[in-house]
C-alpha cells in the first residue's frame, strides 16, 4: 500500500493519533486495563480510596519493574530468562550481607549493582559476541547464579535485612494531598518509568528498536550492535536488582521470592504489543500490560476464582494476545494472494 | 512442433508493464538464449514460467496442453524447471536429500536413502559429473558444485524445459566449462534450455537461437548464427538518451581527490586502484558477480579490504568498520533497501536519523530539524515523519535512505543500484539530486546495471570483471563498449 | 574443497562426536573422582541408577529434539508429564483391569495437547516458545486446581514393569531406546521426518520444493506430547502414584532443551541429532551421579550444568559461520 | 511475492474447536481428582468437606499432646510414648555401621536446622564408634529423585541402615518397601511413608496436634463469629494437610468464620493477600500452617497501619522475635526439629542392640506467651531461620554450628 499524500512536518492532531493508537495492540491494552480497573473497584470498593489504590500499585511495583527490564531485551530482539535468578541472588545478598547493620547498606547496594552489571554484561556478551542464543545464554547464567545462591544459603535463605533498608518496600509518605498515602515503591516505579520513556526517546532507545527491527541495517549505519544489545541485558539485570530491593523490602527474604516473575514479565511485554523478535512496541504499553495482569489476578482473587487457575488464565491471555492478531493477518494475506491470481 | 510456446504474455506491477505481449517458441532440444539489459523483463518471464508469478494475460503451452500455474510445484509437475540465481538448497542436508526434497523415493512406504542416493548418482553420471557424491553435505560443496546440484534437482523433475538465470554468475572459468558440458548432454537428450545471461560470449558459445528483450518487449528472436556480438549488443541497447538524465552544467568544477585506493583487495575483489574527486560522478559497470558491490563494501568497511592502501582526503586510513567509514565522511547507499537500508517497522524520521544517532548522538537535535526540511526538499510523499517506512513506495523509501546518509554530511557517496525498483519519476528526481550533490562538492561512486543510466550520469565509467578493474572509459562511452569490456568479448574497443 | 574429504573431515569433527567425547571425558573424570572419594563409579548399582535417571528425561528429550529440529520449542512438556501421570494413576486406581484404560487416557491426552501445540505453531503460526508456554500454563492451572499432592494408584503390572531390569539395565530404559530407534526411523525413513529437517532448515526452500510445511510441524509437536506422556507413565511406574508436581519438580522443559542443545542441535532449527541429544542427557546424568557420589551440595549441579551448556553452545556457534564464497585468497576476516 | 498456502477459515474454526473441546473434556472429568477444600473461596470450606480429616487420628494426637512421655524431659529427643518395641538383637553390629540417608529436601529453615542437629549427633555417634559414616542424598523436593536416591543406595548395597525422610508418603512407599526388603533396618522420620514395613517411624506427635494447639489458641482468643484468615503453604503435603484439617475442625466447632488461601509460602503473596483482606474487612486472627508465613502476615497489618490481631506462627526465631518485639497476641506450635537427631540415635541404638519403639512418638511442646522470653534467651545469637526446638544444646558443635548463616 502506498500513500501519495505530500510529506508534511506537522504531526496529525493528537486525538486522531490517540484514536489510531488505541486500535493497535499496544494501545488496546490501556482500554483493557481501564476495564479491569473498573471491575476491581466494583469488587473491592475500598480500593477506590486513593491511599489504598496507591498501596495496591505499590505492591505490584516489583513485577512492573521486571517487565520494564524485560521490555528492553525483547525489543532488541532477544529474551532474558535470568531475571528470577538475579532477583533471588540479590534478595539473599541484601538479607545476609546487610543483616541488622544499617551502615552496611551502601556498600552492599554497590555490590548488588556490581553483580547486576556483571551478569548483564555476561548475558549480553555471550549472546552477541559468542553467538549463544539468548534463550540458552540467559538460561545458563540463571542456572549458575541461582545455583550459587542456594548453595551459599543451603537451600533456604532467611534473615531479613535491617528495617531501615526495607522501608523502601514497606514505607511511604503519608498525608499526601489527593493520593493520601504514597508508598516509596510507587515513587521508584514512577522514576524508572520516566527514565525508561526518556531513554527510549534518546538515540540509544531508538537504535535499540532499530536493532530489533533490522540488525544488519543498524550495523551498516555505524552502530555497534553487540554493545546496544548488551546494554539492554545490563538494563534488564539492573531492573531485576531494583525489583529485588523493593521486594526484599516489601516481603523479606524467602527461597521463593521472585519465582516465575520473568515469565509473567514476558507475558506482560507480549500482551503490551511488543513483538517477540524485536523492533516493535511501546515501553508504556508493556508496563500497562504488566499492571493489567496484576489487576486481573487480584480481581480473580476477589471474585473467588481459585488461585490455582492463575497460570491457566495467564496462558489463555498469551495465546489470545498472539493468536487473534495472527489469525487476522493470515486471512488478509490469503486475500492478497487471491488478488494476484490471473484475472480471468 | 515447439517444446514450449509463450503466447502474447503480459505482466505488470503496480501499473508498470514489465512484460507486454511476448511471443516465444522454444524448440525441442535447443538452447535458447534470452538476453536484455536489467529491467528488460528477463527474470519476470522466468518467474512466470516457474509458477512464482501468474501472468496478467497471455498463455503458455507445453505441447498441446495449456498451462496455468499458481504454485511452483505445478510448474515442476508440468516438466518446466527453473534454476534461479540464489540457490534453493539446504546446506545441512545431503545432495540426494536436497534433490528429492518433497519427492523422496519410497520402498514399501519407507523412504530409501540407498535408492535416493543411487538415483541422484545416476543423475550425475548422466550429466557426466563425477566430482559430486550424492551423500555429501551440500554445505561442503563448492559454489559450482552447488550450482550443478541445482541443475540436477531441476532435471530430476523429468523436466522437458529448464530455464537458467545467470547460472555462471558465481562460477570461475574452468567451472563454466563443466556447466557447458552438462548443458550439451541435456540438449542431446532432447531437453530444452532457456538460458539467461549477460555474458554474451556464453550466449554465443551455447545458444542455437537468441531472443532479445528490451523494456518488456520482445525485440527479435533469431538464430545465433545470424548474429554477431556487436549486432546483438546493438539490439539489446539503444534506448533514447533524451534529456532524461541531468547533465553536468558546464561550469561544474571537479575538485581534488577525496578518495583513492591503491591495489586494494580482499577475498572477493583484487588489485582495485581508483581515484575519486569531489564534484564528480564515477560510474562502475560490470556483470552480475563481477564484484561491484564488494568494492563499495570494501570502501564502506562492511567487508573491509585486507590488502592495499586507502586514502581519504590525502590521509592513509584503515577502514575496518562502517562506523570508521562514516566518521571519514563515507556514505554507502546499499543495493537492497529492505534488507540493509531501512528498518521497515520504524518511522520515517527514525530511519532518517539512524546513522546520526549511531555515530554522532550529540548532533541528533540539529539533525532532526534538518531532517524535516531535507525530507521536504526531497519531495518525499508520506503521511508524516511518524509513518512507518514499510508503507512507502520504493522511490520514497530510497529518498529516506538518501536523507539518512546526507544528514551525516558525507564527502563520498557510494550508490549501489540507486534506482533499482523505483518508478521513472523518482528516478528522474534522483538523477537531478545526484547532480546537485556533485555540484555541491560531493564525490559520487555509482554502481548500476542500467547502462543508459551510467552513461547518462557518470563523468567516467570503471568496468569490473571477475573482481578486477578491467577498463576505465570516458563519459558518454557507448553501451557496446561497456558491455564488451564487462563481458570480456573483444571488440577492439575495450581497454 | 572436495565434497567427500570434507564429509570425512566433518564426521570426525562432527558435533555429535564432540558430545560423546565430552561424555567420555566426564565419565572418566567421574570414575577417578569417585575412586578418590573411596567409592566406585562403574558399579552395576550406580550404572543402573544412572540409566534410570536418563530414562524419563530421555523420553522427553526425544520429542524435544524433533521440535527443536523444526526451529520450534516445547515448554509444555513438564506439565504434560505431570498430567499423564495423574491421569494414568487416576484411572488405574491400583486395579489390574484398568491398566490399558489408564495408559490410553494418559497417552491420548498427552498427544492431544501436543497436537494443539502443533496446530497453534503450524497453522496459526504463533511462535513456538509462546504457544507451548501458553498451553503449558493452561495445563498447569488445570493440574494444580484438580489435583493436590500425589494421587491415584498405578496398576500392579505397571509398577512391576517399572522395577524390571535386564542385568543392570532397567527395562524402561530399553523402552526409551526403542522409542529413540522408532523416531530415528521416522526421521530418516519417512518423508514427514525428512521434511522436519527441511522446514527447520529453510521453510521457504521446503515450500518451493512442494513440502506442506504445516505437516511436519504438527506431527513433531504431537509426538513431543506423546513422548512426554510416555515419560509420565514411566514416572507412575516408578512412583506407583500420579503427582501433579512431578514434571515441574524435574524441570523437564529447560533441562530437555538444554540437553538437546548440548547435543549439538541449533535452536534455529534444521540441525541436530537424536544421538547428540542422548549424549547431552548422558552428560547431565553422569555429572549428577558424580556429584551425588562425592556428596557435593546438589545446588552446585545447576552451576556445573549452566557452565557446560553455555561453553558447549559457544563452541558449536564458533563452528558454523556462514561465509560468502571467496574468489581471492588471503581474504580471511 | 510468497504464494503461501491459503489458510481456509475452516481450519481455524476446527483448530479452536479442538482447543475448546480439549479444555472442556479435561475440566469435565478429572480422574482421581482429589481436590479437598477449595481455597480462598471464603466460607465455602468446611472440615467435613476436607477429605484429609480423620477423626480417629485427630483424637489420638489430641490425647498424645498432653500425654506423659517415657524418659527425661531434659532430653526430649530421647523421650517416647510407651508402646511396642523393636527387638534389636538381629540388628546389632560388631563394627561401626554405615548409614544411608535419603533426604527429601533442605529447602526450608526447619529442615536446615534439623539437618545441622543431625550432623552434630553424627559426630557423637562416630566418636563412640557406633556409626562409620553417613551418606546423604538430597532429593530437592522431587519424588522421582528421591526414589532414584533410595534405589541407588539399595543397588550400591553397602548400607548397614537406611534413614528416609520421605518427600511425599505415597510416592516413596514403593522405594521404602524395596529398602525394607534388603533386611537392613529402615528408619522413617518427619513425614510418613505410606507403608508400615519400616523398622521404626520417628516423628513428634504430629500435624493434628500442631493444628489443635494453634487453632485452640485462636478459638480461645477470638470471639465467636470472628474472622480468621488461614494461610496454607501447599496442598497435598500430608504434614500441612493434617495441620489444616485439625485447625479447620477446631475453627468450625468454635464457630469462627474462616478464609483460607494457598500462598506457596511466598511472602509477597501473603502480604498482598492479607492487604486485600484487611482492605475488605476486619481480620481477627491469622493462622498459618508454617512459621515462615507469620512474619509477612504481621507486617501486612503494620504496613496497613492496622493493629496486629492474633497471629500464630511456629517456633522459628524470626517469628518468636517479631512476636516479642511487636507484642501482639501470638502462639508458637512446635513440630519438634530434634527428631532429626532422634532418627540417627534410633539407628545407633539398633547397631548397639538397644531396642527402640516401633512407633517413636516424640513430645511436641508448643511455646505459649509465658515461655516466649525463655525460648528467645535460650537461642541468643541464632539466625532468624533457627528453630527453638532444635534440641542440640548438649552437642559438641553448640552453639557455633547452628549460627552459620
């Protein structure tokens, strides 16, 4: 299809763009989210109270942050299966090294950052320079990291870090106008989302999309593809780490903390209209999708659906989110094929 | 009674006729040459025969039967096979497995590899080929051998008619001889060959009759004996060179050397020495696989030279990566827009800014502003800067590619088939633009398979053959001379 | 270069050969380490448990190999294993008469799930990773909702069968090898099997040659389900009961993929071998057994596994570098 | 132009037909489906609906809770209830014996504490020349692995005795019977083995007692009609099912309104679950079937700025310390961790020809408020994951062995 309208620099009216946006998967998710939220408020009016709602948002922060990290990797055309392992490792680090000594917070956090950097770098280099498929590379690093973590803790880590450190996951600012109570975790989330939005508008972000779309072209454009993707993995590792910090604050140390987060994150990112294989998708849609999932899950709890159905729901969502558009696509394609038949 | 007759066949894409009212008869057991310049419609005709495209009108008759294909397999079934330029082989599978893919011979319901290998071997024996083992892994074969496997595969469909598209493009001379042998064996068995090639010498070596296409129209079909090379070339070419091309204005100044290669080379080209001055447009001619693209890739650092020296603006440089080349002010507009030129899923603006973002992120702000005006100056027709480039026409996509490179303010522009797949209007615009760029002091090295284009645009024309520079011709040399030099036939004109 | 000599060179340096070389090295190292630990590695007892360990994962990996050869994945296997186990045990309820019914239920259900995977990947063209992840999650939801903890009771014959051994070789292992042989025949002696390689290698080439690409995709996924189901039956035979967690406990999804890749298969498809996958599993099983004998903390197993997978795949990746044919010498890049 | 095969809509509909029907078929009939109570469906769950509730066991354990045990209360790990004894004359060895230990897992703090105690006890028995070595295999919560481990021991055929801590009783029954068939002594501890071929079954009173202790405390401290939130770790694990079954029974008798959730012991899930409950209405008490779940529960109330109601836990220090620090109404039922050393002692006795109880029931003394300080002081310097009933005060490694993180 070719458009013949003359090129104009001014963009089309906001409303029109929003209208078109909402018809894309990445936009539709916001509609879905709105619907789910309405349902949530109906089943649990108490969440209508801003303070309560912010608390709710606050406790979903970790998974949203993880989804944010996964977004960078997926949009660059790769996948990161090491996030849960990193979360576990970081939670244990925080719990065991900080312990009850507040003075250790800074050094330990620095150490955690270092670990994130190393693992992210490793994932990236293995995938790009050593051409190990990211699925395998990150799976491998995940095995190594979690293996070491559980070895060090004998299998059942315990012992929470000092409360002052956990405040970031538990505490918040009270008596805020409009919101009432604002958990720190929501602030962390907000900051990260803004940073992500900025980053995706900066050259790095745009090139990341380009790499996911057409790596060869990006290389010929003078970008270093390996470093772009590696940075995506590093970002993902850092996201896991921040999620871990919030999580250890919110929930404390436990062997199962963060389990399965990466698959929820992947689900969310895909549900947010981000194409597996890269090059397509808006970071905010991914976040919205992650939040929509969390809302849906607690909605199911309120309705009284057995929590054991949760994975099934997740599965159906994945298949519908991917299946339906594809079905539409194949049908359209078959039509174009027919139009190419000899016309007589 | 002809083996295959094509009757008033027509096909057009997006309203542009590429074949109009073609009539060709292929006699049993003849080698029928099909020649013509790029865009003359050769490959479209082949794809129709192969069942890849369906014709808009006209018909194909195999003996009595009227053929109409909607899928390649039907063409095979009808006994028409095609050997395309790009191989349709699985490198990880054995030769026999490739040949019989989809038709593996079965004994009592089970595929018999033994039988398959035997058949394949028999096939090769019948072609007089001894160097290929049916059980060898295709990935381990040489290009020539793979080419032969392709032919064997085509033959294995009991093809009565086999059409070959530039089968020698990737072959060295001694390998070509092998191919000749095979073709003669085939014809001696009554197989008809439709042979497409730019290499006139091959055409004359092989073909009994020759059909000449020009701009989608059949010029003539004659016995090879009635023709000589000059005559054939004359038939192929001779398009009206009107004011279609933007000619250099008289006071255009050719400045000093910005790029020079001394006996540069790598795995694909060798001993390349050339000079490029600011303000001039240098054309590069050559046949398929002569190494034109490779020269550009060498300069642009995507397939770096491993020998010789490169100087940019008088300073010796080692260009090991595209990044380095770009920093040196070299822009490489690649041949395959979709694969290497654009990120189709990204917006016009994102594509236009991609190189600047990748190499000089600090300048993005300024570049964005310039990009918008530039895209307007290029008269891009698109909904706006946010539109995905996949929805633009070829010409407009090419404009985006140009914009993305011009935004880096390059000294040297390497253009690889810049007008491929874009409509006449866009071409015209592009020619004008190239002139203005040259006038503005850019140095342009342009590869094109469209000789009129080269002749019309270039201030001088370099000719490549088999990875080496074989001639440097002055502006406005005629197509005969160029073709002669490129295909290595001796017309006494070639340098 | 000449095709034949290249072929020879290739078999010598072939990935499968490498895999077994690694296996031998690991085994020898194991024997030595075990000896130093005052225990023996090549005892019938240890070999028996080593083979037992390879059986279940082996069955799963057979199916996984097929799917990976296509360039797809099957992440639903662990849940299919569990499902098959609970269905079988649930139907048998310890009675001899229900043996066949139980086996049939399990096998049919498992194959059906594999079939759905196949249809989603082959016809709807959903990415295999996503499709099987989705189906897997659905099945797991069904499992954890309807079953809590071990359930049902295997028929006595099945349990007896599970315990049978020829010398130190468990009959279930022999069954696994039988399946391996059958699939080997499928891959080398049937069109569908050969088309698995073709579609995995280059769908477009396959299509141009008249292959109906959906067929091998669907068949391979269905078989992957089937073999996961058989694995579930073996589990029931060993445990005597069905368990909704047994699959996820075994981590068969990632382990089988890891084994297949360690066996030299390329995730992109088209390249790989059953023998390679088997080698991969043997390597894992040997490592487990060694670390077990040495009483090393089991969590270190994962570390070793992770390192081995990464290193192996990195080495394989080095090997396969597609290059355009060079015309002139000295163009090494 | 890729002339793909045309997808007829028919194939699509067929496809989703298959999908749908499959789901239907599966959900319709679930052979051997053993769903007990349906979790988190509010009042929907009643004890009578709980298949794993067994009145007879309930009564026995209820009695055993308060029964008097044979032996010195100072060394509870040696105490037992009078009953059938095992003749040890056949099992007597004239040399130090090798013990093979198939361990279900070390994936929670209770098991880790017990495992340390066991290793310290081993040192003693080795120095006494009773046991030569202990070869242990960790099945990492996998039935299949544990069966393989047990079979490995049997195949290797160099064990003088087996200790088995089953992962899930039914699944390991077959393997345990094979172990019994070797004629060597087989000691089962912690969870049952779904068979009675073993030489002796070492365990503290049991899950029902645990549930009765904790639930009765809530019943006593929450007014009739009060709302109890019950946090369950995992379905199908007999220990937890028994605790829950008993508690559920008590709650029902006491006329309390119970909402139960499956949490997988994930603190994040626990906190969000409770936050929602708190948001929805009042929570008068929280009952947990595993100590680790208590602290996140308490935090949920703190974070919501609500007063902490009755929250039961277990004798894990993290809970005891939180209980003391925050001063809410708490109660710590105990599932004695020292049974890990008892299992080894049992083997030692058999090697020495000392008879042991066939069913070795160990005392199971909960920690009520008045014993809290004592329990905490007795375990100063121990990590949060440590259990007060570890029972290793007299062992050589005490206290350092239990203090490593």
